[in-house]
C-alpha cells in the first residue's frame, strides 16, 4: 500500500505479489507434422525461403514475421519488446533461477502433481463454482498478460516456493484462533488518504473538518491505489497482517465517522476515516476447526512464500549489458513500487 525505496541495480525487497499466484511447466507434447503455412510461400529479402535456412542466421538478422509480404526483423522488434516488458521478464527469470538453486540445495523435485495442486488452489481462490472460476481466471490472465509460457512458469514458481516453506508452517491453537478472528471476528472499514508531506496532510484534514467529503478529497489528493474509490478499503480485521500494526491500532481507536490526525507510515502521511463497523459472526469454533486448519496453512504458506522470494531476490546483483533492458527493469521496479 505504501511505497518503499529500492536499490537501483539490486533486487532487494521487490514485491512478488503476482509471482505468488500461479506457476508450472507444460508437459512435453508429441511431435506432429506441421500443417501447411501460407507464409511459407513468401520469399525473404535475403533470398532464403521462410522456415528453412533462417536458423543459420544471427538472431537479429532473422525475420520474426512477414507483414504484407515484407519481413519484420528481430533487430527491429527486439528493442520494442524489451522496452515493453523486458524488465518484468528479467525479474521473473531471476527468481526462477534462484528457486531452481534452492530446490537443488534442498533436494526437492517439483512434479506434475505439485503443479496441478497450484492450479486447483488458484481456481479455488477465484470461486467455488468451476465455471465462474474459469471465467475469472481467464480475465486475470488477460489483465496480467499471462500467456501459456508465463502462466506455466508462475504455477511452477508457486509450487517451488510452497515446497521450500512446508517445514516452517505451524497450525498451533493460537494460530487457529488468530485465523478464526481474522475470518469471523469484528471488522472495520475505512477510507484512506496518503500524502507525501505533513503539510499536505494537514491541509487535507482542514478541508475535511471544514465540511468537504473525505472521499472527494481522497480522489483529488491521495497517492494510494484506493483513491479512485474515494479511498475506500475492504473491511479489515484487527489481526490482519496485511496492514501495519500501527495502522490497525489507529483504526480501532477511531469512533464511527471519526477522522484521524496525520499518521506517519513508511515515509508517507495517512489520514483514516472509520465508515463502518462489522460485528463478529457467531460461528462455533470446533465445528469449523478443519476449515481453520486449512486456512491457517494457506495463510502461513503465502506469507512464508513471499518472504522467501524476497530473500532470494535480495541476494542478486545485476550487471546490465543491454541499456534498454536496464531502463525497462528500472521502469518495472518503479511501476511495482507505485502500486504498493
């Protein structure tokens, strides 16, 4: 939610939210004859017939496509692809390499059933209804540009991270009680404004206390991703680890409708307004113990997987050879940082 600084050329503390959603590898497919391709009849400017002798050329001299009878060469296409998403692709490849080494050190092998489990876990988080889950997953893949290769890699990455943290998961009674409270306990919903300076936060607070609607000020001024919704966040639990303890403490001290003074969090100043209190649900703890154990394991696994990925990335230093890749990578880091 709040921005964090990052080194220019090292992968310290890069958020891996998307990395921990999917991941796997495609099974080898049996070789089948290639159907006739109408493009095979086109002649390249080099005089080579498409698909026959191009492999002998350096990559930049090879065509990637033929458009209206004219070659589109990799030397022209490659810089555009790097600028578009080279930085993200590099980050994913680095994490994959680090995970492969960690798996080898731990003598762990990821097999097809591990991939299948990640695929099912992802579908279950989307919806209990298979048709709805498929639709939501399709939409997610489209938004995140997760084609077959990146989707497979993401599933495998999750399987690797999960396998590496299994021994650290604990379902003690206190952990189960914490999960119970997280799911069924009292929740509170707030609006949020994040600002870069104390002066800006005080000015925004003066406008709110002067009668302006908190949500309108959030839309205009807030640097948080929630600004488009007038700063409205999803309901949060007192035990929700996704928010800093100081933030949760401030929320629970507010009266309904109350607005906080500026609070410093991660180099940003925040204003909070409590808009709703959701009472605790009366659900028998013992009746749902199996579900709580399952949820506790999943929550701990997710947290441990994120921590492991960040540790692996924090040990990497990059020496860029391609200047366009360096720029793309730095742009990717900035875009991720701005979404926190």
